[in-house]
């Protein structure tokens, strides 16, 4: 992967800096993550978990969010890359007097689901010449809402707030400046400095981090990620991009429960200055199920087993709820209450307010999640190990509920806030839920209400064919009774609902290409033609772009598919990471990095590579 290059110059006073969303790398420890931008600043970090309140959030408010800055004290060009086959991030600085680098990583503690330890290590090195460095740690606890104190104890800085305490250990002298600590030091060629940030309290004792220990932690972290990645079976054309996507999906996994979050951040905007800003640090059933599919394709079964375990604990046996036995999303610990609130004291990324935490979509009805879930269970049962008898009872319960409830409007996959509609994609995935369960029952001889299931499956098929087709557009549509296109329909051949060379499908593919595709980039739908209850516009949706690649490949249009895929790869950031969307001029928009995008890249690469031979 070619490293990024940029000029690093301190911003003038009074001008809050907001690097592009794409100018970030991700590190993590399977419980939480941090974003590090190309200037060496940690601009997003929540402790001790993905959905905990932030400690650093300058990406959402450059003045009030808090950050951990570490960079040369003189102008320098920067490049950033991952230590090969790992999630250890390297930021390099090229100045007139020397070359330096920061190695950012979070050690993975064995049995981390039982541990309260959380450590973020920043190793600074001068590899050529000599360089002066400046460091400033400015935490702002609870999204900047809680005050804190700072004190120095035996060379450590202790930051204490009402809800969280952190300890910063440094191998260089540090000084207190109000609520922050700072350090200035110079390194000669071959010298190293270490800054280690640890959670303190609640069973986590104060720790030191001498240079030798940091070296051991670095070696162990590199070994962990390489050992994990070595299980991949992918040997195709796009191995580097596929493996980076796999490593990213693993970073978004919460080890204590097996849940997989949709993205690492909250409220990064789908349109700069717009209101489409959401909290994605939760476990969407749909997103996680698709992740399981992608990882299984590569040979990773442990994550699938952990997610199946997560689901088995949280599928309700009570069918009386508005959304049935499944909720759209859950907290990383399985909680169901995710109340949405706005943080009015934060400006938002480049002034894109509101900043939201929590997500009101958790209470929506999105029928497609049943299909996504049962499809992933079907693949797990087929490719890993047979599901248990108890879990089959839960699947039976889900399918029975789908048979009784598929024919009703819902909010759909895109979580629109403009009222419920009869979305074709929701019907499609209800068909998938029943069809995959029937396959499992038939293959394993499991008990099933086959006559009822088959009647419902066939009724859904006929309804989609009758009411989900537009004679005027010669295409399948977004929802019944309106001629609007939607990129989610690209899943029809991918789920085997329709043959990829069926004339109706080929006509739909052409219609989508004319209306929703721009230089291989695919819009979800047209907000003007299908109001979604929100103001403003959005960029192209990257998962849809990869679905388009896969649909082209399955239709036999391999040259088009390969070109579209190669074009999509050019929109990745310098590390191979993707946000949710791509803007008009190629900029990344939305929460970052996005699991949806990376799992779709894996699926598209796998299937395109197989089609090319």
C-alpha cells in the first residue's frame, strides 16, 4: 500500500484544524479503538469500550473534544502505513534535520474479556539525524462534559474524572499545564521515547512502561495480528486489500461478547454541514451477520461462532414486541436501550451538528434483519459446525414470526425516518429467512413447519414479482406502488432470489446503472424521488458500489465488474480504509471505518476473483 504524504505545519491560532476523515488510521484491542491522523494526533478514543464516552474527540470538536498530539516541533512531511499484516500503525515524519516515526498500538491482553486493563502505547523513534518533538495530552472526559484533575506522581500524570481515571507514563519529562500535560524533547538517531496511556482504578493498578517493556508489547502485538491473519484462506488477486479489510473487521469486534460494531465512530457527517450524523458504535444484526459471511468466506470461523453465541443470548422468546423477537441493533453488551440524545456543546466535524450518541433506529421495524441473520446462521451451519438443537429452536421461532409478519410496511434497510413503506428489499430478505431455514431443515433433517414455511416463501416471491416490478422502468423498485429505484435491489441475485442472467434482472441492472451509478460509485436511492424524512443530501454508498461489482460479475459482465472494482479501490484512503460514503469529489464521508464497506469489499473480491478464474 502506498503511504500517504502530506505537509505538516501547525495551524494558525484560532483556526480549528479538521483533517479529512480519510486522513486517519485505526488501532484497537478488541474492546475499543482509537483514530490517529496523519499528523500524529489521536483525535478519537473511547475508554474502556467502543460505546463508552470519549476521552479524545477533537474529530467532533477541535477545541472542546480533547486530543493527544505527538509530532516534531518543526515542519515535516508525513507518511502513514500499517506494520505489515498487523493493526500496528506507523506515522513517519520527514524533516530537514532527520526522520522520525511513531508506532501506535494497543496490546491485546490474553483473556481480555476478563480484564479491566486497557493500554495505548505510543513509541517515538528517531531513525535518521535528530528531531525535536512536542507532545500534549489533553483529555476531555465524557464527550467534554466532565471536569477532571491532573497530578504528577513518580513521573506519571494521573487524570481523574468522576467516571474514569487514566494514567500517562512517559520516558521523557512531562509537565502539567492546566488540565493537560505536555513534553518537549529531542531524539538523536537510534533513540526512542515511550508514552503509555492506561486505565487506572476499578481493579487496574498503576503500571510503568519502560522502553524494554514497550518493545515486548510491540513484539507481542505484532505476533497476535500476524497469527490471526495467517488463518486466511484467500489467495486471490486483491490479497492486500482483502486482508486489510479483514483486519479492520476484526478491530470492530468486541471480544467479551462477540458483537461486531457497525463503525468505530459517531456523528461523522454524510454531508458536511448536514444533519445526517448517527452513532454507529453498536451491534446491528444486519451488519454483523454480513460480517460473519465475509469472514467465513476467508476461513475465519472463531468470529462467526462468537457472534452466534451473542445472538443466542439475545434473541427474545417473546414475540409480542413491535419488532418481534429481534431488535434492529443492540449495545455491545447486548443491552436493548439505546436512547438517542444530542450533544449540543460539541460543534461537530467541520461544524456538522448535531453530534448524537445513542440511536433511535433501535426501536424501528426492519424486517430484513431476519434474513441477514438466518442466512449467516445457515452459512455457519454449513461451513463451520452444525448449530445446536436449542439454537435451532430459536431459528424456528424466528421463522414462524416472519411467516406471520412479513406482509407489513417497515422502515427498511436504510432506516428512513419518513414513515413505513412496503420495501421490496425487506420482502426479499424475509424470503431469504424462510428459504435458508428450509435448506437447513432439509439438509439436517430438522423439525420444521414445512408446509406453512413454503406457503409464506412462495407468497413473498409472487408478491415481489407482481408488485415490486415496474413496467414503466422495466426494473424492480424500492417499494410497492411507486416507481423509485433503490440500490438494495442489487442483493436479489446475490441472495439467489433471481438468476443473475434473468431478463428482468438484466433490465434492472441497466436501469440502476443509468440512474444511480456515477463512475462505479452507487447512490442508495434518490432522496428527492423518495423522501426519507431528513434534510440535505448524501454521497454514494460504498457497500452499494461493491454490490454493483458483484452483480455485474454474476451477470457475466466481467470487464465492467473488474473496472468498477479497481475504480472503487482508488477511493480507499492511504491505508486501505473506507468510511460509509464517497462524496462528490472523492472525499470520504460518514462514520469511519465502516464495517459494511469492508465486508462488501471482501465479498466482491472473492466472487469476482472466482469468476475471473
